[in-house]
């Protein structure tokens, strides 16, 4: 039996940060790094001490997860940690984003998280950890980031309930809810040469600190991990204020008027 750590979205950003942190803190025979860009996954071999198995899969095509399931069975894998980092968002008015992109976002941000978890759980035992990347966007509806926020709300709710249901097995699930974080997320969220959509970010956090907090919370079995004072303050406000008011404040800060015309 081979003990492994599985990380999706491992080629960059928070996924790559998790690969580096877990390499130093969790003993395993192998790290399975999953993403679309094989060259970047190969680069992990040079910086991690744990052997890396690069796996190039587009998880927005759910049929590809069967390949992952087959690999788990062939290796008789013991999965110590599953970290679901794959996902993306688009910043724009709903009418300016194609239905194909919206469906693809749902496939990757929601369906792939559930499918990866379903495939992995039979290979986990007491002490294993699941970490799912949600977002501070999960705490309220957000105009002009409509689908992304909704998918992350699903991930948050799903993960918290899963943590409760798996407690009897000694397996925990933690939803990580980052605020704006310095990663390549924005390269895909904002189309190059198009008008700026989000103009007020407030604060931008270091992904290393977000991941370090997430790891500590996951090891404690917490169902939610939130890093940063601004992030926690906003989370509290979204619990206290009507979401209609929260959206109104958001629109005012970003100078949105509710139409598809972006400045």
C-alpha cells in the first residue's frame, strides 16, 4: 500500500503552495500533483523532497476522473490528504460571460470537487484530511462574480456538512475561504485588454500565509478556515447584514450600475 497526498490545481497559486508546505510537514510516499499543465507539474520534482507523480488531467471534464480512480485502484493507495484547489472565476456582468464558460466553471468548481472526493474517500482512513478551496465569496451573493460566488457557496456548505458526516470515521474536511490573494487566479478571471471590472480589492493576501493557516485548521479538524482580519470582519458583516444591502454596498464600491456596460 502506497501512502499519497493528492493535490489538484497543483501547477500554480494556492495548489502549488500546498504542495510545498505538505512536502515539508506530511510524510508520504508520493505526492500526486494534478493539473492541466504537465510542464509545470514536472517542475515540482525539482523543488520537493517527496517523490512527485505529475498527472495531467482537465478535471472540468468529469469523465477524466475515471483515470484518477483507476490509478488509485492500481496503486492500492492510502490517501493521507486530498486538497482540491482546481477552480477559476470570471469577473463580468452575467450577460457578458458565455453559457459555455459558466457551465465549465460549475463543472470544475463544483462537480470536480465532489467527484474527486467521491473517488478518493474509499482510499482514506482515520486521520486522513480533505481540504477544499472555497472563497470569501462563499459568504454572500456577489454581482458580476455571480457564478463563481455561487459555486464557492456550494463548496463551503458541502464541505462543512461532509466534515460532520465523516467525523465517525476520523476523517475531516475543511473549507478554505481566502480573501483576495496574490495568485494567477486573476490572469483567468480578467480577460486581457478588456475593461477593468473589479476596481476596489481592499487588501491582497500572501498565499503562503493563507495556506499555512489552512493547514493548521485542517490538522485541528476545523470545518472552515479563514485567514486575515479584513476577511474575518467581512464574514461577520455578511452574517449580520441583509444580503440585499451587502450587494448594494459591493456595487457602490465597484461602481457597478447593474447593467452589462463596464465603465
